[in-house]
C-alpha cells in the first residue's frame, strides 16, 4: 500500500466527508500539508493588468454571473438563490461535472486582478472563498462531485485559486488551510481511483491534476503524485493520440481540449528546465498542425460531434503552441491573443510570440485518414471540411457530413449542439437528419448502438481534381440480404465547384433523402432555367449556387417542429435558431445515384446529370460556358473540360 492509499484509509469515507473532517475536533493537531514555494504557476500574472480588460471580457462576464449565483453550462443556466445543489435533477452528468469543476475560480481570480480598487478585489475574493467553502460543506460524498472527471478538473482550478488570491489567503489563514487541506484530500482520493480508470480524456485530465499537485506540494508523497501524473500524461499521449496528431475520439472539441492540456504541461516542464522527449514534441506538434488544418476561415472548428463555437479558443491554442514548440507556422498575426496563453506563458512567452516569423501557409487539400477528416479547399476563404469516418461512441450520425465556407463565411453548416435542451430537441440535434448527410427510408445511420462501418475509402488527386470516396453500411439492416450501402463521392475543382454525389448500392426500391443545412443568416433564392437551381447568399463574396442533379423532388423547410423537428441551428450550445434546410429526394430501384454541385460565387444557368451502373460512374456539370465531365472507376478519376 503506497502513501496515498494509506492516507485514504485513515480518513472518513467519501471525499467531502474527508474534507469536513478537517473542521472537526482535533483539527489543530493535524499537521498542515507542506506547500512547495518557488513553483511558478500562472507566470503571466506579473504582467497582467488593466490593459487586458477587453481580452478578459468573457471571464469578467462569467465572474459577474457567479456573483449573482448564475451558473451556465451547455446552454443551460441555473440560479441558486440559496445553497448550491451540486447535482441538480433533470440535468446531465456532463452539466454537473462542469458545475463541480469550479472553473469559475479562474474567472473570479481574473476579475480580482483587474479590479480598480482594493475593495473590489476583496469583494471578488469573498465570492471565491464562499464558493470553495460551499463546495466543501455541501457536495455529496458520492456521485459526480467525487467522481474522477470532476475531481481531475477541479484540482487545477483550486491550485489556480491559491495563486490568484495569494495575498488574501495570507491574511485569511482559515480559508487558506481549508484550500490546502482540500487539495491534499482530493489528491489522496484521485490517486486511489485513477488506477482503475479506463483510457479516455478524463484520464489525461487526471494526469494533469496529479502533475500540478506534485508541483504544488512538497515531500515524498507529492513527488509520487508528480511522477504518477507525468507517467499518465506520457502514456496517454502515446495511446490516445495518433502519430499524425489526431486524437482517437475524432471530436474536434476534445482534440482541442487534449492539445491545451499538453501545451500547459510542456510550458510547466520548460519553466523548470525539464527536457521534452522528441517523440512527444513531434506528436503534440502534429495535434497543433491538425487543429490548424481543420479550422474554417473564421478561425473556428467545424461543429462535428458536440463541438460548439467558442468552445476551443483555437487562436489562443495555436498561439501558445507556437511559443511552446517554437513553430512560427502556427502563430496567428499580432500579439499573443487571449488571457489563457499570457497567464501560462508569461512575458517571456509573449516576447517569443511577437518575434516569431509569420508564415501561415494557405489551406491545402488534406486527407487526415486516422481521424477521418478531409480538407477540400477552393480559392482563398473557401473550404469544405468533411467527416469521413464512423462517429465516436457518443457522437452524432454524421458519416460523410460536411461544412462549407465560401468567401471566409460559413454557408452550409452542421446543425450544432442542442446542449441541455429537453426532447424533442435533444434527439433532433443528435440525429442524422440534423447533418449534411443522406438517409434511406428515413432511418438513422446509427441503430441499436451500432456505428456504421466505413469501407473502400479513396483519396485521389488527378487533373487538378481532388476526390474523396467511401462507403458505409449504416442502412444494411433495412435490406433482407444486408447488402444495402451508401457511397458518397465528393469532387473538388478549386475555385470552380464541389460535387457531392450519393449512390445507393444494393437491390430493391428505396427512398433516399440528402440534406443541406444553411446558416440561419443566409438568404436562399431559387430559379428554374431548364432545371431548378438555388443560391445561398450572405454577401457578394459569400455566395454559393446549389445545382441538384438526378433528384425527383427538392424540398425546403425552415424552423419546422411538427411532425418532426427540422431546420434548426445551435452554433453555441442551446442557442437555437430557425434555419433553412434544403433536401433532395429520390425513390428508385437500387443501384441509383443523385447529388448536387456547389458553385462558389456563381449565379447563372447550370445543369448537372449522372450516368451510373454497377461498374461506371459519370457526372456532367455545365456552368458559366464550360462543360466538366467526370469519370470515376475503381480507384481512378478523370476530368475533361470543354467550352460550350
């Protein structure tokens, strides 16, 4: 039995129970855990001041909300006029984990640092101290508060509180003792439960927490936490992150979260002049490179699998990565952006960032095969980001879904994240019909917990054309012979078109429907010049023409609730807006094909036709005086062009 396990057996069962024991009889006899001095957390505090108010505005708004006891996570706000319910009914475990992470302590600390008067700083300290004491006294001994996910997130925030309010804590010995003993007890609990925890993102969070505890406390036990945390972080970097830098969960938001953890870890190692293993540096650089490649021109991630706008702070992440890894290609223009990079890197990091050469390369076609993401750019400001793999275990039905930016603006979007909304919204935002995919007979891609299997993946470059192609079996259960398949091909001729082609493979008569979800601010107009075409426009440079081909029917809906939800967008969790959805419908005997062309900044006559059988695929697109003929056969593609 090691020291952490031995101490856990000597204390009352349950984490909050152990914490409350510090305030009972005999408290004075218990030696206070030793804190290591000279370990510099948040070095940027030395240069952080009123000049950073604008960048700190989101944190200041969050601090104001906590002062009025309003807690908002995943688009859902609860107000606790009396005591906080640390596991409120009717909300998800994810929401309760956020509540129990005490992340508000960072916002309250930033508000205190930026306060104009000493009285204002003291007021923010009292809010923070009250929040910590309320958690110690009110959190349950079981469930979410003592579980590893909340525990691993809460510990670093309590360490940050010690740093942010160091002056006040020196004068408030009772609260300081509560904070130090709380951290000590939570460290003992974490070392006990981390050993049996599976390999996931929460385990990486636990490694971070243990490493920071080992730097915060002094003594042999703290050294054990430090070594355990570092071992977990190195091991999980090998296990969870592919050699190309992609996190195995395939969720953009989780990828960014893991990258932030390792950037902070590297910054702490560099501050103490510890060496970085070359393999680890290479892998984290791969994570940063991948993040940079899958951003939209607006600097945000695609909204796949619960990712929401503002969730990941990509510009801050890439700036911090550029400094820690000394990679100028990652650095955004200007000064070090945001509060988080400055706090963890300090003035030295800011100077490094300022002096980095800026050589941000233009978007390039890229097949990120291990994570199943594909980048199909056009001209500057135009890009199609495609999700070409099966969803993660808790992901959405988005196989072969995509988002499209034109002229630097998102026009075709994923529907986003419904957050904590009740039914029917929760089901809608997770469903395949909320994404830019094709359905057969209205069935979901994921059924009975079984994710589709993606096969026959192709990534071809020829004649200036880029082509993605793959097949999935998510609808196989609908057919008696289990051979029903959906194959999607996406062709890109940069600056001219993207062509999205859906093939239904198998036997029998089927009804297929392919969806295009538009940003809620777009204006959609239609024309019929030999065939229907549609134009989605936000500005002259942000415009795309949609040219259907092979579909029997085209429908448009906007903000529909009955008979089922359709036409809604939540770019930020729970912030639902009505939006227009176009769907192409075709009923025929398999095999058959239909699809549409996406023409950036076009608005004239256009037509799209297909020829298809079991062995050959042909598509012909006529637009703006040119005819493009595409042939795709068995791993090969050919493009011919002529003037008409």
